């Protein structure tokens, strides 16, 4: 089940936090609970994505995106993600999550997130390709940036991120039924 109560806690916790600038990092702290674990007693890969939500959604709130979403009747969606898993996270372990805007292109906004253990080891790292939608279609990132006051300060996506998603764009859709 989706961690709605944990998400509500994060939104309440950060509701009065200072606003984030375009390139600022949102830092949050989380605990891995028994219901987050798989049969191998480590953080379930699907739950990892849900826990990333617990950092990404408050990040978007602090960046002013929620006000823009309400004002324009827009929605926020994940259009793709690439996650690297490198260290087991186990029961009751505490983590620090870092969430930040990585950049954008004409259609998508890219958010980088990472989970860090108490000893400073990066356990998981994800890049999320997100989109703003309104009236049944994607809102151009230029429109979103203007609405947020992000200006014309585009930061080029790192080459490796652009290459990953360029490769993903060559994948046929829909896939061949097997």
C-alpha cells in the first residue's frame, strides 16, 4: 500500500520550510520500516520508488510547484525513471534523502534523488523524468519555468543523463507483445 500517512507527515513537516531556489537541494530523513522490506529483508525495489516520492513531493512543494499546479489546474506525473541500487537498506535503518532539480528540456523536468546511509554511503540514486500535464496534454517546460519564476537559467543536463533518456526514447512503444 502507498505510504499516504508518511507522505502527509512530510508535507506537514515541510509546509513552513523556507522556499527553495531553482537549484537548491531538499534534504529529508526517513526510516526503513518492516513493511518496506521484501522477502530478503531489504528495502523492496518498488517501495524504494514510493520512498523517493516522500522526498520528491515535498521538494516540489518547497520549490513552489504546488501553487502553480493549483493555480493552473495542472497535474504532475513521472514519465520515466532510472534507479541505481548499490547498497542494501534493512529494517529500521535511517537514511538521508537528497532531492534536487537536475535540469529540463522542451518537454520534461529532470529530478535527481539519492538515499544515503548514516556512514555516508549512497545506497540508491535515481533520475526522474517528470512532466506537468494540463487539459489532457503536457505543458511545455518554458511555460512551467515562467510560472515558477525560474527564468532563463537553463542548466544543461549532464551528458550521461541525456544519453540515458535518448537511448530510452529509441525503445519502441508500445512494446511488442511476447
